[in-house]
C-alpha cells in the first residue's frame, strides 16, 4: 500500500512525488506519458534555486523581453542582473519524473479512471487503465494528489467546483529557429498584444535554442487557434520555418476555491488552477503547488487529521494570493480591447514599470521598497485607464 498516489507527472505532480519520496513516504506516480503541454517554457532564477534545476536543463537564456502593441509599436525590456531560463517541456517533464523515481517514487504509466473506496474497511484504490495492456489496475493508497491538468478528472470527480474552472485555450507550434535577423532574436522573448492574434490574451515567440515556440491563447472558443498562430508566424517572419510539433491544451487562470475533499484527495498544479493571470506563467507556480500539496499530505499522514490537507491551499495563497490578484486586475483592465492593449505597451516604456515588473517576476514577490515608483506608476495607470492621455503616451 502507498502513502500517496500522485496522479499526473507534470512539473507539479513530479515535484510532489519527489518531495514525498525524499521524506521517506511510499509514493506512486501515475502518468499517461507521451503528452506535451503547449508552453512557452520560461522559468525564473527563483525556480532554479528553489527546486535545484541546473543550467543543463535550459535550452536558452533570454536577456530581453519585447512587448508589441496592436499597431506594431514595441518596447524592449532588458532583464538586468540575470536572465530568464527557457526549457522545452518535451525534455523537462521527463527529467522531473525521472528525478522523482530516483528519489524513490514508483512509476506507473496509464490513465486515471476513478477512485474506489471501501468505507467499512477504510480503504481506497486509485483505478487506472494501463497504457501497455489496456487493462484496469489499482493502487491502494492512503491519500491522493490530483495533478492531472486543467481538465482534471480527479478534480471533477472529487472536489466541489472542480468542473467549473475558467480556461484559456492555448496552442503553439515548435518550429526550427531561424538565424538572428531584424525580426527574430534568439536572446529575446516577444509578447504580442494584438486582438487580431488573440482578442483577450496574447501571442508569443519564445526562443528554445535550436527551436522556437510560437503560440497564443484565448478564452473565446470560436477563435481558430491554428489560423491565429499562422498569422503570428507571418507577422514575425517565421512563416517559412519548418514546423516540428503542434500542441494545444486548456490552461486555467483562476485558483479553485477548494483544493481538497476533506477526506483523502488534494489538488496541485493546473488541476488546482494555479496559472498566473495576465502572464499565463505556470511552471513555477505548479512546482510550488506540488510542494505544498506534498507538505499537506505529509502533515496529514503524521497527524491523522484530514483537515491538514487544507494546508496546501493556505500555504500557497499566503505567499502568492496578492500577486495573483494584482495580475488578475491588470488582465481585466488591459486585455479587453486593442485600445487598452496599446495603452499597456505605452506603460511598459516606463523604466520603473520595467524594473518593478522583472524584480517581481525573478523573485516571485511584489516589490515594496520603492513607494515613489509605485505612486508614479499608479498615477500613469490611472491616466491611461481614464483616457486622460493618448494611447501612445509614454
């Protein structure tokens, strides 16, 4: 019997499995394998420090972010005193799963089906369909971590409201990277705020060394993701590059109200909804969420108090609730029209905005040490939102 079965082997599930195994628990990691999530692949130095990720996992180091407006105006934001690392999920996720296995987690390959319970005997089993044989098999366990993505079957079956997560539909194409030219720089991430590409989110061109991720996301199901990405490739001078992979998936942009069922299940990662609003950043928050889910399970196993499962959400929100709220407000304010997107790029010209934004991104905390800078940014923000200055005012 296992202490914990982790369903899903992405960054969140693999991190939870590794942490629990290293702390001496009997852990099973169930993953479908073969699926690659569409992802720009950006990870901050904070993630590399907190989760012991070496530079050998990086496919590129980015030192500039370019914000592009609907009219084609752009501002280049330098990443001072550091870099943003880029990973390819095709390689990064298997690395994390292998590391969890090396720590002692037992891996199984298959698709989650359901959780069976014997109330009288106080037993439970995770039932899955084995990938190789197609047969149903079961894993007896004391607790379950559901880290099986945005359309989590664990969340839908076990958690109140688990089937009502607002989703952005993301799609990207991995292409053979061109040489550096007037439009493409292998050391720069491009973020495109253009309603013609995405009416309510953004498009991206993120370098991955010898390849590049080009994609976009949207809430609006009527948008043709492949056509929008083709238009983005054309505008970015990438239309003729060889296409190596095409991937699509839903991405949640709001944490669920409940992460556990007050019995034996706790969620982590996309299943819990921990993708940052506005930026869509998910890898760092997924791994943090996997760690707090593991902490909550370890506490529950030790104390016997099932209420300790709620520690996962409490610990995560204590650290990141404010950042998620601010990013959500920014998305609500600036992503609703091309006029607002034009104003957002204008704000990005401000040096204080640039410094505070990237300090917060690199360290995963809101910067509070510059009250005058915050005051000035707030004043500029209000003028743009009230329409007191022209859209292109910087």
